[in-house]
């Protein structure tokens, strides 16, 4: 059996508002540029050697109707003035022959920066635990980031995050997505 192992990945985000929840989700996907795909959500492994490409490059490779694998974070509400955030974090190992991690995180009442930092922290913590890096989960992100850098085993972390405040009279959906390309 042939394994489907993505060669590339890109990150995108979007927000949509509509009186219907499903339509607000569709509008968020449109804003992210991935509405034309049949999205299949997968878990959190960044394949070894998977290359991060720009959003624009990734969107150009998508075909309407294609089965498209992704890691997606989604948050929705119709409560006026509610702050929503959806974030995907990624931790990339220094050894390109090793797999990395992608995390999805969503929250109410958190800013884009707070949610993004948390998603990055989750991905880095998962990768660190597989690489045998000791860290204290209760330390600040800056302290942990320094430990990760010193270890030389994690080359970097990143996130993509979308936040929005719910408007009166409808649903708002935010999405953050890591899209795999073959």
C-alpha cells in the first residue's frame, strides 16, 4: 500500500459572519481561500522533510473539488461582542528526517497573540517530549523557547491565528488551517 506523505504545507486563516452558522463557516473558508476543497481534517504530525510554502504558492496548487488534508482550528459564536480566536501552531525539528508537530487551539476571550503563543507552546511541548527535552510546563513561553533553542533539536515554531469579535445579529466563525500538499 502506498503511503500518502505530504511534501509541502502552507498556513492560512479566515473569518466569516452570517446569520446562519454554516454560512459563516463557508465565508471563513472563502476568506482563507480553501472553500473549493473537500477538506479532511487529520491529526498533528508534520511529516519529515515537509517544506513550508507561502499561502499564495499553496493556494495556487489547490484544485476545485480535490480531497485536501488539513489540520484545522475553528471557533464560532453568535454571542454579541464575544472575542473568538482559532490558532494552529507548528514546531519544526532541526533534524529534517524527524517529524514535527502541529497543534490546533481555539479560545474565547483571548487575543490573537495569546492564542497564537499558546498554540505554538502546545506544538513545541509535544515535539520536545518526543525528543527527550526536559522542560517545565508551568514556565513562561520565553523560558521554554530558550530551553528549546539551547537543545539544538527544535529549529523553530510558528503559528497562524485568526481572531474576531462577534457582531450583533449573526454567527461569526474564525478558522486557522495548516493545509497539506502532495
